[in-house]
C-alpha cells in the first residue's frame, strides 16, 4: 500500500538518522559511556520515542483546560430573570475561574513542552514520573475553583501551591534523571560541552515557580492578599523579567547573551514551540468543546417513560419537541467549532514554525472557543423575540468574533516574520495568500455583520442568526470560487491600477508547486 | 536543536518521496492529468495531508465512545439499598447502552479508518464532508439511548437509521469525489489498472449498511422486532459473511480470490489497521476516562459558602472531608487508568503492524477501562466493612482484570504471527520478551490476587484494595529488577534444565540492539 510504503521510507531514514546519531553520540561522549555501569547501558536499550507520551499528555491537558466551562454551561438561566444580571453574576465567578484555569493550565502545558523539547527520548521511569505530574495538573482546576469560592481561606492557596511545588520537585527529578542518562536528551545538549551549565540553568528556571509558591503558601496563613500577588507574579514572571531585561538593555545598551543559553527556556516571544504539540492541544480542545453539548444531551435529554406516558399522553415525539432548542444548539455549536477547527487546520498547514507568541494568541482563541457551547445554549433558552434572546445572540456573535480574530492575529504575527514561519504559498504575493486571508476573516466578518444586523433588525435576530449558521458552511465550500469572483471584480474596478501584480502571482505558480506538495504530506 | 534536525531530515526525505511519487503518478496517469480541466489541476495544489484531520476525528470518536458511561457513573447508589439489586438495574439498561454504544461507535470508527486508508490526501471539500460525517457519528449515542429507553417506539430506530443512511450517503460522496480526483487516493489504487473495480467494490461495501438500515427503518413501523434483528445483522455482517465464506471454502474447496480485492475492505481478521489511529483512539479514551472523575469533582464538590457557614461552622476543611472518598476515588482511578495506558503504550511500541483482530481486542480492553471510574467511585461510596463495599471492590478487581487480560490477549494474538506483527525484541526468545510478559500480566495477576484475598479476608477488603492501589505504581517502577530477580530464582530452582536458553538470549543482545534503537524513535 502506498501509505505503508511512505511510512516505510520515512522509517528507513529515521533508522539511518538514528544510527548516525548513535555513532555520533558514541564518538562525542565515549567517556561517559565507559563510566556508566552495564545495567545502565542496558537501560539505554529500554528508551522510547516520547511522541505518544506527549500526545497523551496533550489530550489530558486539553481536557483539563476546558473542564471549568462545564459549571458555567450548567448554570441554568431563569426566564423571568434579566440575562444581564445573571450574566454579570456568572462573569464575576465562574467565567473568571474558567479563563484563569485555562490560562494556568496552558502555562503548565507550555512548561511541559519546554521540558520535553530538552528531553526527547523517554524510558519507563520518565513515563511514570510524567504520569504523576499529569495527575497533579489535572487537580489544578479544582484547587482553583476552591480559591475562587473561598478567596479568604488559606486552604485553596495551600492546595494550589502544594500541587505546584510537588510538580516542581517531580520536574526537577525528571531533569536530574535525564541529565544522568544523556542519551535521553536533545542531541544539541548531548554533544554540548557545557551540559552542566544547561542542567543548572533549566533547574533554576523550573525551581523558580515552586519556591515562589512556597512563600505564597506561607503568606496564606498570615496575609493572604500577598499570596495572590505572589501567584500573579509567578504567572507573569517570564513576561515581567523579559520586559525588565528589555528596559535595562534599552537603558544601558545591548548586553550580549551567550548563544548557548538562548536555545532553551528563553521565554522570548519568538522562542520556538513544538508545532505538533500546539496542534495536538488545539485538536483536543476543539474536540471536547464540539462534544460538550452532546454529553449533556445524552445524559439529560432522554425522557423518562413514565413522564412521557403522563404528561404527553405517550407521544414520544411531543416529549422530544420540548428539547428541540437543545438539539439545534448542539448542531449549531458543533458546526461552528468544527469550522473554526477547519480554519485552524488550514492555517497551521501553512505554518512552518510556531513561536511562543503565536502559541499565546492560539490560547486566547481557544479560550473563546471554549465559551461557544455556552453561548449557543443561551441563544435557544429564551422566548422568541425577547430582549434576553437578542443579547444571547449578540454574545454568541462576540465570542465567535474573538475566536476568529485571534486566529487571524496568529497569521498576522506569522506574516511579520514570514520567511521563517510561513510557507511561500501564503506569504505576501503567494498564490494562496488572499485565499487564506479570506478563510481566516470569514468568521470574524460574518460575526460582526450578524452582530450589527441584529442591532438594527432586532425583531429578526433569531432568523438572522440561524441563517448565518446555515450559510457559513456553504460559504466555506465555495470560498475559493468567491475569492476568485471577488478578485475579478476588484480587477474590473481598479483595472489599470495593478495588472502586473496579478501576473507575478500567476508566474509564481509553477515554481512553488513542488515545495507545497512536499510540505503537505 | 536535535529534535528539529531530526524532523528536518525526515521532512527532507518526505519531500524526496513526494517528488518521486508525483513524477511516478505523472508518468503512470498522464492520460488522466491531461483530461482534467485547469481548475481541477489547481485544486490539486490545494490538497493536504490527512494526518491532522484523522487525529481530530479520532479525538471526537473516542469522546463519543466513552460518553455513555456518564449516565452510568452519575447513578447514585443508595446506602440502604442492596448493591446487587441496583447493579442489576444498571446492568439491564445503562451499562448495556454504554457497551453497545462503544461497540457501534468503534464499528463506525473502523469504517472511517478503512475509508481513509484508501483516501490518503484530502482537500477542503473532503475535510468539510468529513466534519459533517463526524457530526452524525456524535449523534449516534443519543439515538441509541432513545432506543434503549423506548425499545418499542419507532422513533429511536428511525433516528438511528436516518443517521446511518445519511452517513452512508456522505461516505459515498467522499468516495466518488476522491475517485474523480485520483491524486487524493492511495498510491496503489492511483497506479492500479482497475480503479473502476475498486470504486465499485468500495461503494458496494459502504452502501450495504445504509440499505439494510433503510429496510430496518421501514420495518420499525410495521414489526419493530425485525428492525432490531436487521440492525444486529448490520453490525455482525462482516463476521457472518466471513464465516459463511469460510464454511463454503471448507465445504467446496478453497476458492482463489483476486489479489487486488484483498487489500482494502476485506474484513479479514488480519486486515491491517492503521497503528497510528489505533493509538490515537486509545489515547483519547484513556485521557477521557482518566479525567472523568475530576470533571465531576470540579463541578459538584466545591461546597457553597453558605452551607459551609451553616453546617460546618465555617470550617472549610470539615466541609471538604465529606468529599474525601471522592478525591481518593479520583486519584485511584487516575493512577490505574494511567498505568493501563502505560502498559498499552509499552505494548504498542513493540507492535509493528496492527491487525483487525488486535483492534477488536483493544476495543474490548478499552470498553472495560471506561467502566473503571464508576467502579472506583462505588468502592468509596459505601460504609466501611459493609457487604456493598466488598462487592464494589470485587467488581473493580474484575474490571481491572478484564481490561488487563484483553491487553495481554493482544500480545498473544500478535505472537501467533510474530514475524509480521512484533519487533524482534519481544518475540519468543527476544531480550524483552519476559519483561513484556511481566508488564502485561502484572495488572491481571494483581487484580486476581486482590479478588481472592478479599474473598478470604473480607474484613480487610478495603485495606487490601488500597494497598494494591499504592503498591502497583512502585511495582511498575522496579519491574525490570523484579523480573531479573525472578529469572535468577527460576534459574536457581531449575538450574540444570535450561542454562543454554539464557545464553542464547544474552548472545542475541548486541545483534538486535540497533534495530530496536531505530524502532523506538
């Protein structure tokens, strides 16, 4: 089979590469190989690719990041209550908890990525240590919601800090273990002269957070406000230290850093972030969010046979019609999340390198995506043409708009450094440039349009919203055609302005075709 | 960075391979390339690797497969009620629904794998069609629970059959679309002479199910029992037709099949199943199951401040102590699921080819894993030393046992055809053979041991169970040591019997080291 052929070819080259790597590391570090005991060397053969461990970790973390949307989604709105008030009530606690959890879990995830960019191979021991670390990460949302419910009680802070401290200890053990078996490390560190420097640098960065949490947990007994300040500093520490360094550099002149230390744990906005893991994490979040509503439907919306007999005279169809809006909300949210995933997928297909800043924007986009099912559920919960319904629809539009605009922002950021981060096809003047722009701006534009239309034609808000839901998938199907028609129209209007630009694009086609084919496999 | 270096090398070879493939397909099917219109050829450049689409589909399907365990897990046990009775009540409906949903969703998943082993590249249109298909798959569990709650009503059958029929139509459209753009297909079909034969064969297999569902939906109005019979036939159709064919072959002698038709859609037990996708699906299920309890804890176990003030005199710690068993259940189930994932991961690291039968055993193992959180929750819900508690603990042991034994069964099945399916290290006489056996049999043995111990020492059942939970992770950490000690002991006991066998294993070490290193990257 062609597929198997392909993978065989790849595997074959991987084997070659590994052999090369093995011999190289053998030559470079024969001194250490001689120093390890035979049993350690046997351990060497027990090493494994870390790929699947990371995929599993990504799946766990993406579930945990989105879990705190459930308490928000399960808050039932009362019809006689004003939406504005209940939304404000939600905003103050549950949504804040959700957003903060999302932020904190993605910070932990970024730390995990950083760690496993240094450690590229694992063995059984590291796999088990990583599972212990995952268990603590999955417990973080709960400690966080305790903190939000009892902000003045020390227990929430203590539990949170305890988890972070134990995680720090486990991560340090992982680092020490990996540096004691250098064949587990990134090749660059493996052959580097100053391995010890790396070890100390990484340990220093890792232990910074648990030490601050240790102080925060002590202050939680004495003066809990200070604990929160410390925890806030922990999260924004890299940004703060970065901007301080930047200010210092501006003030006293550029200080040259050692090129070696620049590679790992730099916290620079253009520090590379594993593209595979960003994709895996995003896939996890999109998948959970797309199915959130069906989970509820499966559990709650199967009517009891006795109820059907009593209230609906045995008519199952009549009983299910009560749940009609919920099905509609499910299909609407699944379609919207699915299409946002589709846009994300198209974008990352053309991204060749992911940076830290792009990862941050991606996190923001995903945080809004997580709120989508809630928004969709709201749109169908209120009586037709009520003010609540209008506001729920407008909130949905705002959430879709922000989810889409942050995806667009990723692209814009990537364009600033397009030589490094983007495939030639979608760079300025590339043949897919305008098509990609259209794909990325479709949802923000449609959401904005729907928002303003519902402001003007508030009576038909529900119809406009449903029409939007139905037309958008078809718009994506015929988008290539639409873009071509749009370009033709633009050329008609501004005909003498830029005929040459179009020609350049056309000429560029054949040259760039082969690399694109190679990229997408 | 070494990691990036590695991926660059792979990418480089992928590029080469793609170029080769492109030129080859160009040469082989230049006639079709000439026949397509320019706009179609432009569409060619819009093709994408299907990798991420499949990963996202796997994530969605794994969530949906496990979702029906939620209604089971949320059924609260009454303390004064006998566990046996309530479990029987559960068994009849909710657990049956869960198991059947798991089975049906995995059947749909297997069909999806089969389809995308034929179609190896996608474009925007296929991606959108696939999303529509996913939306229908995620709706299946709900239709199924409707069927279980109202078995005599036609609506459940009708909805289920409707979904399956629409899915069949979408899949047929996907096949027709892909065959009209042959560059999307598997290379083997792409260069094959009898493409049309393939197309008809695949369409025939795909449409078989919707057509039977069409008849089932008609019979649901007239004679619903027949509908269920038809639906059962649909699921077991491949097995039935296979065994019929086998019987016929035995009776009238071996009939030679065309080798071409053997490659895809054969439904033979040793039909290859994409290993990546089996891993991705399993990862999804393990991740969801590991976090099921924390989802509940995050939503339900944050006490209300007013309740804490009133019932516990403002003592948050006292209020949280009520939830103590739930935290214990969470950590226990997370650890067990995590370690079962670890065993699965170790096994599939040494599996080189996944067959359909192995996939089936994997599905059974995963179905039991899905029940674990429920079992763990039960163990902590009953008063200490009650008969219910004992039974809950024994049910947990049984579930762990079956989850582990099916993993072991995968290995045993793989050993039957070890030349094709297993890496030399874990074959008979390989250096990791005994270690792998120990890893795979640890959980079944411990579960069985705990089960019988709790039968004898029923008074200490809870302590025995907790001890088991705590020791197993450490047992995995020192397993390599334990196996070595065990082997040494065995050699001591049977000293003159097999000294040569050990020597062979030792000698085999150096020869097999390089391929193993290559495999694990």
